[in-house]
C-alpha cells in the first residue's frame, strides 16, 4: 500500500514538472533528461542483477 502511494506521488510530481516544462517551452529537454535518468537507473539495476546472478553461480 505504501509503495502504491509512493509511486502515485512520484507520477504526480513528474506530471507537474512536465506541465511546467511544457509551459516554458522546454518539454523536449525534460523528456530527454527523464530518458537519461531512466537509462542510468536501468543500467544500475542491470549491473546489480548481473552481480547477484554471478555471485549465486
């Protein structure tokens, strides 16, 4: 339940940031930045998953 609330807060925050970027004409930069952060977090998660997988084997 707490996780769903946290996800909702993050989504709401990102929506408000996107709306602000849209009004300032910087939505493309916002999307690029969001994609970069998502890719970096994905790379970290993948690295940790591979490390755990290797450690178990």
